[in-house]
């Protein structure tokens, strides 16, 4: 129904930058929220950054000032620009989309398969 494909992950040195992309396709009616989560081995999945209903932005405190989320509505694509990367940022990054279905009225969560980000010397 809705597919999310992430790209842009890889290996970078501390202080480097990466730009993640997530393209959504399928039966998209109305996007409520689109953003990024991450999960490191042995840790819980955590919110990184999202664009919420009304155009607001939410960032984890650990990435605020370093990461920037943006969305291209025409392309149904969300981006995550990651600067000043730290080893603690290493994780699998997952794209997330929440949309509303007109009938029956309800919301659905969709997840991408994830892209690996490794920050190491």
C-alpha cells in the first residue's frame, strides 16, 4: 500500500556529514507525520526528527543544531541532513510515515527497512 525506501547511509568519520533520503510511494492520501527514527544495537528505537501536522518540527535533544529535516511534498520525500556526526549517531535509521485514511477513517504507520549509518575513524 505504502512503501518507504531509504537511501544515503554509509560510513563517515566523526565530524562528517550525510544526507538521508526517504521516498514514499503507493496509496498516499494525507500525510500527518513523516520523519526519522534510529536504533543502535542493544538500544531502543528513538525519534530523531519529524515533520508533524501543521508543518512543525521535532528533534531529539541529542541532534538539535546538527541535524535538519525537510520534506518535498511534490515528491513525497523526506530528507535528513546530518552534520557534525558523532560516533554516538551510529545506528540504523528508519523512515516513518503516518497517514490518515478517509474511509474508514483511521491512521496508519509505515516504516522503511532502514539504512545503516556508521560514524567511526
